[in-house]
C-alpha cells in the first residue's frame, strides 16, 4: 500500500513538472488559431454555424491527434521510455536490418536494454514487407532520408514557434492601446526573442522552477476566460461538439472551408514536442497531466472563444485578447507573454536534443554539446544551434511582421512532421509489434488520410509564406544527408584500407620502432583491425608509446548505455605487443564525459581488468588476429584491485606518493611547456586527478603483474591522444555532382564545424593529429597531382564564397521583402 502511494506521488510530481517542459507549446495556440483560420475567404461567412463548425473541427482535431494518437497511442511506441522521431527509428533498426550506422557488432545486441521486454519476439516470422525492405539498400536509405526529413522539419518548427507565440502574445496590447504602432509590437517581440536565446546561453536551470507554475496558471486563466465567454455570450456553443457541425461547415463553405484547415491544424502544434519530451517523464505522468488539466482547459478556451466570435465576428483578428474580461485583461496578457516565452524555451531545448541525436547517429556536423550537472537533468545546450535559431527567428519575425503569415508557414511544417511520425509508427506496428500488416495499413489509412487532407490545404498557403519552411527544411535536410554520406564513405574507405595484421606481426613486439614511456590512445572509427592512420604514423615517425590503446567511440541504436556495459576491451596481437582495443559505446541520448582524467582512468582500469580476467579465464591465444572482446565492468572485482589516490589540483588527498619514474622520461622542454599550459589554464589545475597503485596480490603468472605494472607506469608517464586530421576529396574525373557534393559542400561543412577533438573532449596539450588524405572514389591513390589540388582548392573557395553570400542575401531578403 505504501509503495503504491509513493508511486502515485511520483506520477503526480512528474505530471506537475511536465507542464513547463512539454505542454507549453500545446497551450499557446489559442492565441492565434481562430485568427489564422478566418484569415482568408472564410471571413466572408459571418454566421454562427460557420464559427461552430470551425470550433467542431478544432475540437475533433485536438481530440484525434493530441489525445488519441499521441497521448493515447504514440506514448506506447517509445524506446525504453524515450520518445521522438529518432526513438522510433532506433526501435525499427534494432528489430529489423535497417540500420546504416557503422561499427555495428553482434556484441551490441547483448546490451541489457537492446531488446525491450514485450516489444518483440525473435522467434516470430517476419512479414513479407519487412523482408522486402531489409533486402533492398535503397529502401534503407529512403527510411533514413524520411527520418532526416522529420528531424529537419522539427528544427524548422523551432524557428517559428517562438516567433509566432511571442508575437501573438504582444499583439493583444493593441486592443487597449489603439494608437500603438504595429512596428512597436514587432520591436517588443524582437527584444523578448533575444532575451529567450541569450538565457539559453546561461542555462535555464536558474528559472526552470517557474515554468510549470506559469503554464498551470496560464491554463487555468484561459479555462476561466472560456467559461466566462460561454456563459456570457453563447451557451449553445456546446452543441458544436457534435461532428454534425463539421458536415454543415463544409456544406456551406466548400472550398473556402477546406483551405481554412491550414489554420485549424495549428491547434495541434506542440504535440511533437510532447512526444519528444517523453524521456524526461513517464507515459503515465504525461497522460494524467494532459487528460485532467491540459485537454479540458484547451477545450473550454476554444469553446469560449467560439462563443465570443459567434456574437462578435468583427473582432476575429484579435479574438483571444478581445474576449478577455476587462478586469482580467492585463493579468492574462502578462501570463500569455510568459507562457509564450516558456513555449519557445521548450521547443528550443527539444531542438538541442534532436541535433544531438542527429550528431550521435553521424547525420549532423560536429558541434559543441554543453551539459553541466547543475542544469536540468538530461538538458543540453548547443551554441551553434542556439545562435543560428536566434538569427533565423528574428529574420522571420521581421520579415513577416504578422501572425497570419507565420501561421501559414508554421502549419505546413507541423503537419508534415506529424505525417512522418505516422509513417514510422505504422512500420513499428508491423516490424516491431508483429501485428498483421492490415492493422498497420488501417492505422496509416485512418490518420494518414486525415493528415494528407491537412497537407493539401496547407499547400494552398505556400505562396503566402508556406514556402519558407519548405526551403529551410530542404537546407537542413541537405546538410544532414551530405554529412552522413561523407561520413559513411570515409568509414568504408578506412574499412577497406586498414593495416594488415600480418604486416603488424612481422614488425615484432617493438613494431620496428622506438617505444617510449606513456600511453597512446589512438582514436579510430573501426571496431576491428588497425587503422591506416597508425601505420602511416609509425612509418613517417618511427616512435610510439609503450602501450597502445585503439579507441573506437561509437553510437548504438538505444537511448542510453549503462556504465557497466559501456566499455568493450580486447587485445590486438600477442601480449608482448602491448596493444589493446577499447570500444566505448554510447546511446544516442547519452552525454559524453567532460573530464578527460575520468576517461583516462576508466580506460586504464578497464584494460587492467581485462588483463586479469584474461589470466583468470585462460584468455585468448597469442594469435595473429584480434582477440575476443569483454565487457569488463560487469566483473564483481572491477575497481577493487587498485589503491586510488585522489588529488585536487596540486594537493594530494592521500599519504602515499606514486612513483614518478616515468615522468623523468619527459624532456625538460616538454615539462616546461606543460607547466606554462597549466598556469594559463586554471581549470586544468583544479581538475580532480586520480592515481592508481596495484595492490599486493599474488599472481599465478608473473607476466600478468609485469604487464599491469607496465600499464600503470605508462599512465603515470603520460597519456597522449592520437587522432586523424582528414582531408576528403573526390577523384578528379568523378562526375560533376559528386565533385560538387564532396569537394565543395562536404568540405565547406567540415571546415566550418568543430574539430573532432572538441567533440571528444580531448585536451590540446595531449593532442597529436595525423594528417590523412581521403579519396572516396575507389581506385584513387593517397595523393593527388598538384594541378588537381589547385583546381579543387580554387573551386572550393569560389563556391564557399557564393554560399556565404547567398545566405546573407537570403536573410536580407526575408527581412526586407518578407514572406
């Protein structure tokens, strides 16, 4: 009984928190739905039945999509409690052979959360449609393109949501201040938008606690205003809950009523954010909050606004603010502005999450992802996305200067995103839940046909602003696909050009080079074999560290990977070579560690645990191929075989001092450079540092202790990070489009994104970059003629300049000409 009571309290607490994080976008459309609906020829139908028909459409659209589809059904199609378009895609990829991610291994399927309980049965016979899709690579690519299209649409929505919400909230000032110029309202909205995005930079944790109270007060306010309008203006409006009024609406308005659907669908904007924000809460908490608070309050508001319009149709352009009682006008207007800001914050935060997931799956240029423990749990911040959204959001606000034009653009973006979700959910019903294909087709037919009707109506608004989100979506989608294409081609090049193990073995334990004290962490995308970068390095500079660990940081199609299952450790070559492999597995929503010292210690402890487990269990034979991989952190003795000494900056926290024999191997110049770096970087000195010491343990094989001591001595001598600095080009005689794609667009993205060391949190003092030339077309050697390089460089610089000038002119066009 006590446990059940605690569970209820937890659900209610999460339901309360969800108001500010996921429902704020869905709660602001009453500001502009009726205004956008009656913006066209529908304004000529000034009668009660038309208004009642519009409300009936709003009610049933909100009920079918927000209540039944998303809250009732879509929350079940989650990925271990996570929602969003990439959650749907990852579920499909895990249960069908659709994944295009590199480095996928059979060991990934052994992760505890890979196969969710109750999701699928491996023994179930696959449907014919599933086998057909699995057998065609083009179908897999088409699925990825569909997902990228949905992600691009979501980013586009994040541009319009703050603009339309904040602008529509301040437009109500003209109801009381008749002489207030509309340009002044736009300026006020611009200042509020700038404040919203600047606040993202400093972290929303300082004000996040007031989000839920603001949205709850806003919902209660609009519900009260709706009840007041129902009683005061037209109590008969409840009759419009019947779908019969929809029939009367289209019978009277015809084509004009169909075109108005582009405004009706704005009532469900924000439902995608509700599904995407599932991971921070639970399905039950979202259902409780929506069913008992959000949905009733929205229905009362839309009903009350319809009652007001049925008697005051001339006020349709300011229907929401005009329907507010005089005594409540200013409090409700202030609450509207605050709720609009919270709505903008919610969708921007969701966009950060979408961009991070795109990046994790190799479909987005390298970006800086910031996460601090004091911030809201699982919240991230991406500076590049934040400032780009701000510029575009300000541009569309200045360019449109009107809620109707923003609504035309906003609506077509939202309904296309909802349609993509319907397509993916239909695939989950067949491929994952193993329902009959007819069930999936029935689901797609019911919701898909309705959505196609909305899309067709929105297409009529393309000349009136609807073209802009299509252009933005195309740009974002092109960026993501070009990056994915280049990344995949680069991986395939590495895979086919990796160093031969036979060649490594012929070099002997010293690899034919001088082995110096220290650990070399060699980053590679390969999960097996030795990358060509390493062979080129030891050929050009025949010196390397005494311990080599090949690090492969990869993403698996699940949201989170526990620390116990994150590290896969193996051995490369015979034991005297001191070469190891470490595969670091992250989920697409995992936040990478920001402390490189913690990462270094985790790698060293994992390798040491593997050495001891290998000795205890018989290990792998000293062969010419990679040894088997082990999930070492699942061992009961992990972390118990060492004595740890933690220091904060220069102050040791334990009484013993670790031997510094390896430190003497550093040259005086290197020691001096490191000292200068530490003085110039205060955060470097304040890091938490951990030293490891092997406990006095008796080993059956003395070579095991010798190997462990050598590993710890190498760590004490220093850790260096070796990473490839690649230059990707297409063959000079490749097709024009392929050269344009690789030599210009991909090179432009790679040049203007973050370096790999930033995403991997590698300290500059320990970084070694190895230059590599990649020619992605088979048959091209590692180097190109000088004439070709000059030609490619000239073409690239010229087209990069054109791209930058085009972007500036595009933003200027939006500001000056508008939609």
